[in-house]
C-alpha cells in the first residue's frame, strides 16, 4: 500500500519534467471531465447573473474565472 503511494508520488514528480506534448495529452485525458464540469457551472452562474442581476449577485471574479477556464481549454 505504501509502495503504491510512493510510486505514484514519484510518477507525478517526474510528470513535471515531461514535454509539452505529453502534458497536453495528460491535460486532455486526465482533466477534461473536471474542467468541462467546472466550465459549465461557471458559465451557468454567469448566465444567471446576467438574467437576474438582482437575485443572483456575483462579483466580477466569476467572469475572470470563466475567462481563465476558456483560455485553458483553448490552449
């Protein structure tokens, strides 16, 4: 049990030194579902804030977060 944790930690550390292409592949395979769910939730919050500004009061940071997520997806 401890050996698998150590091996996975070493693998993640070595993952920092992978090429950009390998990192891009990992981004697509590992984080695609999480990023897409986060983007949909943030987009819905922005839409609700635009439609109902009196009821849903969200500060401008949510729009910055949406911009960062879309830049992350498109890069």
